C-alpha cells in the first residue's frame, strides 16, 4: 500500500470509527487536508464549517457509508 493510500486509509478509518474530525486532528500526517479533500471529492466524506472555541474549522464526517466501507475493505 502506498503512503498516500495508507494516510487516506488511516484518516478514513479514524473518522469512520470516531466521528467528525479536522485536519488538525491528524497533525502527525503532513498535509492531511489534501487527503481529506480527495476523500470529499470522491463523495466518501463531507465537510462543514463549525466554531470550536474562537476558531472556525472545517469538520469532516462520513458522507457515504457504503463507499467508506468499500474503501476500507469492510465490504466486498
């Protein structure tokens, strides 16, 4: 598995299991936002703007559970 695919897998698996996350939640992945944007463009994730404290952030969550499960290998 390529590093790019493994980063997307890790991000998607985390959101799938724990709910909404921001790119900052993956600060150990360089440019996590680019991986999240790609998953949004594929229709797997969706995003929304929200206020966290005094910051305005973009939260990502699962948009299409079936596509997410297929990407993660949970469904055939």
